C-alpha cells in the first residue's frame, strides 16, 4: 500500500491515491494529494468544495450531486468542472 509523507507525517493511500483512513484528511494532506493529481495549489473555493463533499459523504455515505455541491458552497453551476480538471479529482 502506498504511503504519502508530509511534514513528518505518513498516511496510507490506496492504488488510486485515495486515503485509506477517511479520518486522516486535513487541509495539509489535501494540498499534498492535490499535487500528486497535477493540481498546483488548492484555492479557498476548491477547499470549500472538498470540505462540503467530505461532510456530505460522511453523513450519507454517498457523493453528492455536483449541482448540489455548487449551490451549497455558494458558487456558480458547474463549479466542480471549473475548479477541478475532473470531478473525481475532487
């Protein structure tokens, strides 16, 4: 199982680069994982999207409809496609 290191911490990711332990996520690891996906940096808008999607998934164990995400983070329709290369990247 691959390991990602940041600031002296280590977290396990699966073969697709997703965290093995959902609870290990934080903004620092989000930035590190974003770089491995080709995203140079994460903006506040992108972090808002990620936080909303994580909280929704935690509550319902399912990913939200993308339009719903944009509406709830007060961003225009299509915000996911504008802010991320691929919605699965988020």
